[in-house]
C-alpha cells in the first residue's frame, strides 16, 4: 500500500485503527514488539499508541545499536581513543554514551583526538590525509551499517591504507530476537520487524519466529501509518491463526534483501562466538568481528584493550527497557537523575532509545506538541503515571 | 546513523570506486553506490536511493522519496542533525 497521498490524512490512520480494533478478541491482552528503535521513535513522536485499542500494547525492543553496546566496549573504545598516536573516529551518536570514566566527549576534553564522522568513508579519508597517525573507526550498528563498514574495509585494503583500523562492534538482530523469545520474563504475541535492517537481510531470517515460536511478523516501514499497518497485519494473522513473515514495507524491502551487501559482510567478517549486549547479557553468535585476513585493519588485534566486563550502572534499567519488560518511565531515575542532557544509561542517549523517545515526546509532549503535529495524528500527550 | 535519507543520484564521480554525487534536500555530497550495482538494483543518474552513513542501500521511486523526506522533516531535530553531518562529509 502506498501512503504518499494519504500520508497526511488522519482518516486513513483512523480507518486502520478501526480495523485493528475490530480484530481484538474480547478479554485478550496483546503484546506486540517493535524491534527497531526507529519504530519506537515514530511511535512516541506521533502518538501511534493512542490510536490503538487499550488491549494492544506495543513493547519496545532491542533494535537501537547505540543502546546495546555494553559499558566494557565503550571503555575499550575510550582506551583506544586516548592513545596519543590515534585519531578516533565515530558516529556522533556514540560520543555521549557514558562509560566507566566519562564519555568519549570527556576523553576529547582531556585531550584525546576524537572526531565525529558521517560515514566510515570519511574516516578512511582522514587516514589518507594523516599518514603519520593511526586512524581508528568505531564501527557500530546492525545490518544497516555493517555493509558500509565492510566496503570501507575492502577499499582500505585495495588502496593499501595501513594506518586505518576498525573497532568492530557490529551486532546482528536475529540472535537478539531469539534471546528475547527465549527469555522467561516476557510473553509476546507478535513482532513488527525492522525495515532498514531487512533491506539488507531480507525476510528469510525471520522465518524461525513463525515456524519455531508460532508468532507472526510484519516487517514495516517507519512512518506512523506503516507502523499502524504493521500492527494490523500482525493482528490479522493472530485473528486467523496464521504465523507468517509478512512484508508491509515492500516499497523498500525485497524478499531476498541485498545480496551484494550480504556478500561484502561475509567476505570481511565472521560471527563471534559470543558478544555481550547491554542489559541482555552474552548472546552467542550475535556479533561480528573481522576475518583473520583483515587482522592488519583490526583495532582489537592492533591494540591491547582492557576488555573488562563492566556492570551497567546500578540505577539503570536499560536492560529491562531493551527487553520490553518495563516501560522507560518505570525506571526510578527516569527524568530525574537521568535525562538526555545527563544520561545514565544508553537508552537515554540516542534519540532512538526508548527512554529518550519517551522523555522527548511523552513527558514534554505539550511543549513539543506543535512540532510533533502531523495533520490528523494528534501528538502524544501522556504523562508518566509515576511522575 | 539509523536514519535512511532519500537522495537523487546526479552524477557518477568515480565509477571505479562506485562513488556518485547525490542530492539530499539540496545538499550535494558524494556517496558510495557499490551496493546497488547489480541487475535491476543497479543505479543510474536520476535514480532515487535511500542513503545510510554515506552508502546508498536501496533504490526507491520518486514518490517514495518525497514521502520519506516529508516524514523525516516531521521528525525535526534528528533529520536536521543527519543533514548537518552529511554536509560535513567529504567522501572521495
Ligand atoms: S531512564 Fe536512564 S537510567 Fe533509567 S533505564 Fe532509561 S537510560 Fe537507564
């Protein structure tokens, strides 16, 4: 379905909402997880939940790459950045993430050469221009950004750029979904699958959710109507007892994903035996590292890293938030000790983190209401019950 | 970093390295189009693509590009930040 013309029309949203309501079985409570942080952001920003019947709860998932990097890896990143020969390059999202002794920005203030880049190719350019320095790129993200890192690495090798290396922290979404499905804390009815990750991996990797766990999946786009329609597709499957992987986002996502991107990843990276996720703990085969033949470009090989596992800050319940066990505002320090300006946990740092999204668009909805206006879709005005 | 932003391919700058210039809301910067170089996904000048961190990840049609841009504009700050970061980009 196309939303180009209908996009600004609240009528369409209400029609879908009505159809969703018509599918609710009386007395049943539904929990649908939106896996991707981009969905979380859109849901809070546009008050999508307000259009849903009270029986349907949207549960926010682990798909925010900034949020899931554990404290210990952030410490390692800072240890690399503080080496005098290093220019440490990173996406802007990562510089405010709190580590054991402050953030990358704090390290920069102490004299570390930390530079924010838009693309890993910008980091490679910095390496070309600074042959007497070591340029390290903090590679993070799900399958949306992994191919970019892979292609940058291939280019570095082709050009023989030796003063460039990657601190690889790429994670894969499927094992995280499996971990959540296996977690005893949470009973879910279905999933809104991530749109952009799926442009790379396609639909096949989600099939186990339908096959082995009997849950419906709808891979969806990021506009509020996309998310609503994704919920509708999940509800329609539940109502008719089907468990399938459906594609709401056909205008961008192809069934087979992007084979060229998958090949670039496979050529340069392999699965780690295990990787720690913030709040979710160690998940086997859930992250990627560089293949041995790229050891010369691997910051983990090149530098001695602390590699210490550091417990998350005690006050922070990001783990529960990332698993969808609690809502952001149920965290004791939400909005008081922890705010986007002074975040305690990662979920408050990225605008896609559930805590930041809720803080920005829930608590302060009235102030932001005007910006949030999208004709017909009322901005969310919902005060946290506990605040 | 997670936002896919729509841009139109305006010229090929360095075909050997799959570098093309794209126009994103009036900002013209080089991006890598190597992931869209095969079969029906191969991009041409005039095509619209979704760009993540300097890489064109998928081909979209013009209507979709317009709708996506309108949506991103409603997000406000996150899109402005993404555009500001793109402006600072100097991919070769
Ligand atoms: S509000 Fe802050 S401390 Fe609480 S879970 Fe969210 S990020 Fe962590």
